[in-house]
C-alpha cells in the first residue's frame, strides 16, 4: 500500500473515536503498510498478525515502545522473549492457574454483588464508573493485597502504555506522569510486602523469585505487579463496558443472551472481537524479513493491529456485526496470541461471566438512559472503551 491512508495515519488520536473505516482501508490496500518517514510498519490482516505472534525470534516483544511505556517494563514478562519469557511466565502463571481461579471465585462473586447492592435501588447507574471499572479494580486489589483507599486511583487513569508516543504532547506528558506514579506506588508496595509476606499474589511472586534466584529483584517484582494491576484492571473493565453498550445497541442479541446464560462467555468474546480493549501491540524485527509481500528491515517497529485483525473479512463473516453466536469468535486477538497470549485472560473471562450472570439475574429491562449517552469512546490511541454508559433498569 502506498501513499496516504486517509486524512490521519494510524495510530492517531484523530482516528480514535472511529478507527474502523481506516483499518478497513488498510486491509484493502494490503496486509502490511509502511508508514511514511518512519521505520514503522502496520500489519492489518489476520493471517500476517498471527504469523508474527508465532515467530518471536523474528518479531520480538523487546521493543523500544515497551521501554517508553513505563520505567522497567522492558524487563517484564510482557516485554521479553524466550527463554527468559518462558521462565517468568511459568512463575506468574502459578497465581492464575485453574485451581487458583476456583479459589478466587467466591471473592469475585462477593465484589460483584456488593457493587450491584450499591445501585440497584436507584434504578439507574453509569455503568463504566459505577460497575465495570470497579469490579475489575476491586478484584485485582484483593488479589494483590492492595487497599482500595490506597490504590483506587489506578482505576481512574487511562494508562496509555505503548500508545503514548502517538498522543499530543500534553497527553503524552500526563501518561508519563501516570506511569511514574504507578511505578513509584508499586515499588513502595513491594518493599513493604517483602518485609511482611502474606497470601497475596505479590507475596507469591516474591517467594517464587527468591526460591529460584536466592534473592528478589524488587524493581522487577514492582514492574510485574504494575503489569498485573493495570492489565487486570483495564482489560476486563473495558470488555464489560463495551459488552453492555453493544448489547443495548443490539436488543435482539441481548434477548438471546438473557434467554440463555450459557451464551454469556461467547458474547464476551464477541465484544472483545468487535471492540478490542487493546487496539494494537508492537513488535521489533530482529532480522531483515518479509511479511505480506513487504520487505521489512531489521530494527523496524512493527505494529500488530489487533483491532483490524479482529475484523478481517476473510476470517469473520460480516465482521462489523455483533453476533453472540459467532462460531469462530475465539480467533480474535484481543487477548493476544502465541507465547504472549494474555496470562490474565482466564481471570478476565471469569470476572465478565460472573458479572453478567449477576446483572441479568438481578436487573430487569436494562436499557439506555434516554438523552444521557453521547456514545463517545476513550480519547486514546491504545485503549478502546466507551467513556460512559448510562443505563436504567427495573429490579428483577
């Protein structure tokens, strides 16, 4: 694909509200697009994105963007390659395996019911701030042993991560301040936790790394803890918020799910596909390579456009439609793919499923509050979710 890609290149804040026509144009022009005047390539089609995720030896996660995202992130499981990635992921997985998820479930149900108790008598709630953001943050705070009064502010930031470089200067500076605040906070938490180990996930990470290495790298544990609290808060929250808006905009699909709760997990996957919470992920080429017929030099930044791959017409029929019975929905990239498939995906799925089971059981006739929704989305190049979803309902 050559020339300009519409009026604003992707990623850009100008395209953030409605990126999908631009992504469709990218796919129509070819699988890989060279951004003019930058050693940067946009990969927009499903097949090529999947190939890149399967070949970390060529498309490395150790990118300069991850170093920019937050101090120390280049050392996290999120940002490294095998064999280091394999070891770090195996340690972190101990806290998110199926047995541990079963242990967390009563706590998750309690958080969900407590939040619903807080607004059910009002007959209305702003769903994003009043429910989805709070469910995921409270669950993660409980798992990490954080007090909401100390860490609650984390749920209110829009962490830009690898998308910060595409923002205007003032927003980029704010994103940097947010990252520094998270980093400082988690460093303090880890230092305190090392002196008072408990049964929380941070304590488990400290024990596991001490057992392996004979000592603990405090800065590294702080970074991994920051990855967990941010990823574990934002992704499930954005998934649940987008799902609610999509359901209310597609009442026929909502009726199917309310009639059959077994469709809730697939509905959430479809919401993830249609509105990817993380719109893209960067990779860095380690060698000269060719992808989608385009030659890419070593040392180039390659952006895997998950939001575009999720709507690839060659994989998903009528990709713009929201279909809660879509058979191949799990081919989406919203939890990543390959060795970097999201470690917290099973937890996010569990939170979302239990949340919607409770919402549909306890709230009847859920509907958009008339005249109170502007249907805008986060002003972010990286994150995707509605700013607000005002709903009304009748107690079931």
